[in-house]
């Protein structure tokens, strides 16, 4: 499990850098400042949670338990829903695609996944330390 999470974190980290570079160099040419800011928020939260996912993987190796494992899944879901919805919102705004109007409802769901991931990680560490 932890090796898969580390590989996923590495891939998502590389993707974060690529998306950040796109925002800085390409997106600014075709989008408003506000739209670029939304996209950059997605990139920033994705990058933060890449480190959270890597931390969960490393902790799981030493303290394997269901809560730490669940935190990794929740961080990945958070990236998908939160950051993914902001990327989709950017695409929707640039190309005026009305079919993506509902994507804004995915952002807070992603935020809840992030919060749940941090709580699971905290409780998983607490359980592991108590058992030592």
C-alpha cells in the first residue's frame, strides 16, 4: 500500500509542477486574472496534499493501520474533487461550457475529503502511538 501511495504522490507532484507552469506561462495568455487564481488554488491544494499523501505512505510503513491507509485514499479523493473541480471550472470559464455548471458543487466535497484525510491521519497516528 505505501509504495503505491508514494508512486501516486510522485506522479501528482510532477503533475502539480506542470500545471503550475502552465498557469504561469500559458493560462495567463487566455484567461482572466480571476480564472488563473482559481486554477492556481487547485494547483496549490494539490501540491499540499501530495506531501500529505507521501506522509501517510511513510507513516503507514511504520504504523500500518486502517486510519492511516484511509487518509491516503481521502487525500487522493480530495485532490480529484477539489483540485479537479477547479481545473474543470477554469476550462468551463475559458470555453463557456454550460454543461459543466454543476462542477462547482464538487469543490466543497473535495474539501471535506481533505479534512477527513487529515482527521484520519491524526487518529491513525494517535492509535499507533498508544499501541506502542
